[in-house]
């Protein structure tokens, strides 16, 4: 797996804002997979017959921007803001997964399977994830991979989540060996402030749109 095209300046901001409950590799892998570390990246898609521009490091979609009351232009120019929005987005899908896990008696919080599923929710949408969870009935990622062998749509996004894991682990290892900082190194953020003051929805799966 090549990471040659990834702009690594985002790593210092991930280190600055990372809250205790989210592993560094997950933030690094998400950004590397979604935007190659390009803060100003905009991806145009057609979803539900309307153009959607996913923005910045975490590729925040238009519905997510609207739901979370995010400034779409600031995302593209302010690295601290972009990182905080991304962390708020991660927490949004964590709460959604925690609600499903609690109802289904899935005890896997903090495992690599858990984080892959958080990313999968972002990729396919909470509604689709809920439907798959009701069919697969397992927190084991290997079971989701097995099921995806006969489902091309799910198979594609299982690969996306696996790529986040692989790239994140590699970048985390690299960052531990070589210090990567922006031109002006950011000051350390307070853990309680990571994620910013964004509307991330209720603490249940009903609080997440898509």
C-alpha cells in the first residue's frame, strides 16, 4: 500500500486534537483514505439525484454539514476547525453504533472491529448500516466481510473501512518514528474541547440522519 501521495501536514493537527476515546490511527487513516490529507479537497458526487460536495480532510457531506451546523467554507481553510469537525463527525457515528450495539448486546467497543464499523456507517449511511446489522446479527468484522462476498455494494465499502485501518496503522507508526508538524506547530488542545461545539445529534441512533 502506497502513501506517497498523502500530504502529512494533517498529522500534527490530529495529534493536537485527538480525544482520549478515539485512537490516533483511526483519524489518520480516515483522512488519508478520504482526502489524501488535502485540506481544501472537494469531491462532487450525485446522491439521491442531487450534487453533494464532500469537503476537507474528513470529506464531510452536505447533509452532515447542514445537520451539524458547520461552516462549509471554513472547513477548507482552517485546519483546527476541520479537525474538530471531523472528530465531532466520528463521535456522531460512534453514538449511533453504540445504540445499535447496546440493543444487540454487542460488547466490542474500542476493538478494531468497532472502529471499522464506525467508518462503515459514514460510508454507507446509518440507515443502510442498520439494515445490514439486522441481517448479519454479529459484531464480528469477519462476519461482515463474509456477508459482503455476495453483496457488491457492501463489499466496496468494507474495503474502504479496511483501507482506513491499514493506512492509519502505517501512518501512526510513521508518526511515532518521525515528527511531522505544520510550519507553526499547534499548541496542545484540551481533551475536553476536541470536537468543538457542533450539533452532533442525540445520543441514540435516531439522532443521526442520512
